[in-house]
């Protein structure tokens, strides 16, 4: 019984969103074409975050309640180039005009814009009744072998490998709950749905559930499909990177906390689990089995 909406400050065709969202059951997709803007308001891939968030709240206050919204801001996306007048961080001389510096300035701007978004939600009476979830949809600065990798290594204090650049934030705010805790469990975007459903007290009755409720799971595991070969994974203790040649024995692994190398045989079970998960997903997608799974569950 929720009305459902997606906001994105880019053209409606970007990643075929105009065709994808209706098929996912989204009631309304509000893309760049539905915002009031001038050419100067565009930064990088789309509408600047300040104007985007401001106008997003103006739309939200008119929605039928209860509502669900995905809000995709875009100024903090690569190449991280923002106008000089929006830069507020003091950058060391050695980092001036580097991708690393641009990234920091861009994130600082995005952070300020998000703060204004939260304030606007409070002013419009939407904050106190809303679960607010903030996450990064992919990594920021990739280790490309240039100075950026060197700067990031210095910044994080150890080798800048994929478990570092894949480590994106997931912040959940429950207004009025007074819950303040950090959960160190490893997860991925596939875990968002079961986590959110449980917070809302909604039973999953739509067939097979992918992912885990991150607040109530004893298992910390995520299989990785991008930027590293299939079979790679991260769990509570281990980081396993499958070899590019597809041979398990040629792979590498290290302790997630100490960063020290470990015997890859300790990772075989996790590797097999990651492969099985990927193959299962491929079969479901390639044979369009989601509806069949739902019908099977409903008939039980």
C-alpha cells in the first residue's frame, strides 16, 4: 500500500531507467526532465545536488502516504569536477588539481547538500515519520595505478585494494528510536530489501528472498561481480580475489582486518558459495523465472 517513486537528476533514458522502473512496479520516475533547471545548474552528469534535493522534497510533500522513494543524487559521481565557487576544502599543495583532490571536494559538496536535504525534510514535516537510508552505489576512487592510488594508500593507511574501495557506507536512521550503533557485518545492495522489510515489519510474501537482513544475520558474506572475477568474496574475516585466469589456485586472499596474506584453501568454501550464488542468479534471470518463483510460493 505504499506509493513508490524514484528521483534521478539525469536524463530519463540513462541506464534505460524510463523502461526499467515501470517494470519493477515503480509508480513514478522523476528524472531531469521533470525538474526546473537552467544549463548552469548542471554539474557533470546531471542536476547539482543542492537543487536536486531541494526540488525532491517539494515533490515528496505532495505524495500519497505512506510512500517509498529512491533518491539518486549525482554530483558526487566521477569525474568529481565541480565549479571552483563550490569548493570549500583546503587542499594540500601536492594534491592540487588531482583526481584525489577533486574527489574530496565533490564528496564535501555532496555531504553539505545532503545535510540541507535532511533539514528540508524536517521543515516539511517528513523527517519524523521516515526511515532514511543512505548508501553508496559503487566505489569512489578506483586504484588505477596512477597517483590516485598512491594518495589513497596514504589516506587509508594501508594498501588500497578492492576491499577498501568497495567499502561504501550504509547508514540507517530511525527517527525517534534513539538507536546509535555500528554494525560491522559485510553485505551488499542485495541485502537492502530484506533489511528494509524487517525494519518496516513487512513479511516477504513475494517468493524467494535474495540477500539477508543485515541487522539480524549471523552470516557476513558478499560475493563480488564487478571489477574482480566471479568467485571473489568478502566475509567477516577473509577477502578472496579470484585469479583473472579463472584458476582457483592462482588466486590471492588476505585477512580483512590485518591485511596479511592467508592460505587460499581457507577460502574454497566461500569461493564455491559465491560461484553457486552467481550461477543461480544467472539461471533465474536468463529464464525469466521470478514470476514462476512467486507463483510457487503463493501456492504453498
